[in-house]
C-alpha cells in the first residue's frame, strides 16, 4: 500500500487540487484509492462531493482515538475513490493530542488496520508544519511537494525539507521525498521558467516531468463537488493529472523492479 503525503506549508500552491484530481486519475486507471483529508478547511472533502457541514464522523474522530478509519470512510461515487473527510472539528485535534502518548503515530496506527484494502492512500495535509502534518509524515512512505515556480517557493521549500529530515531521524526512517510537482504553471512567465530550471538543477529526477498548468477548469470543478476529470475530461488540467498518475505508477513499477532486480 503506497501512502503518499501531499504537503507544503505554503497555502495556495494547488495541494488540495492535486489530492482530489490525482485520486480521481489513479482511480480511473484502475487503482483502489483512499484520500484522507487532514485539513480543517475540508476543501478536499467538498471537492470530492462530500457535504462537510453535515458530517457526523470525520478524520478528527480517528486521530483522537474515538473511531476507526473504516468507520469514517465514505465513498465518492462520482469520482471513483473513497475519502476519510474532514471539517473544522479537526482544528481541535491539535490541542487535544498535545499531552497524549505517541501522538505522532495516531494516523500510522489507524492506517495499519486497513490491511491493504487500497493500492494508494493520499494524505492532504494542512498548510502548516503542525502535529497533524507530522502525523501524516510519520504514516507516509513518501512525500509529494506541490509548488508554484515563484520567488518565495524555494525559501519555503528548505523549511519543509528540514522538517522531513527531522521526521526521518526521529519518527519515520524510511520516509523519502518522492517528487516535487510544479503547479499553476504558466509557460509564458520567465520567472516560472527560471525557478523551474533551478528546481531541476537542484533536485534532478525528484522533479516530476509532468507539469500542472494554470487552468480555469481546475478552478471551477470544486464548486460542483467534482474532480476535473468528471467535470471536463478534455481540459488541460484533467489531461495533466492523468499524466501525473501514469508517471507515479511507472515510478512505482521501476522502484519495484530495482528492489527485485
């Protein structure tokens, strides 16, 4: 079971958009996908067609130990994947967990009980390096970092890389950065091209080949509670996320070959 944390403490970089649309794309390619919404804003839940205002159970109840993950998972039927939804209640988890033992392991323990029911689990992290994000990084096998190619992006990236190193040293020794995803990309923008070139020179093949463009359909789809694939499958955004899903699947295959070869 591949567990991929999608994180960046900087807001507005297309993190939730990536979670929802990658989940739908992987599901359309035949993978069993679970999306876990770890952001109190609950945007991934809304974008997957879940009414977060009327949730009786959410990922909050899993983290505080009241419910199992199986009890809170719902199906996003239109999109073809399952989701453990979230809402504002999750903001309270940070305070409630502060004095608990092994508080960083709550999500990892909950996921272990799923017993490989899914091929891929995507974790939509909040835009902060807090206890919920640390739970995601402790539970994950790998990290995807969506980022805009702009001046401040590189500055925030070093903070996140340092956090990942700390989690690897103390909580999750096998955690690795799987890739950096260039989002909201405008090819006509000279600065975007320069930052993109810097990323590739610094991180090499850790930068996904797939680039997610600025696309109005990607921005419109969440208001209909749909991934872009279900909203306009011929749009540039839908095509790009399908490409990303294929790239991730081929990377996984290559890594398996390396292990067994």
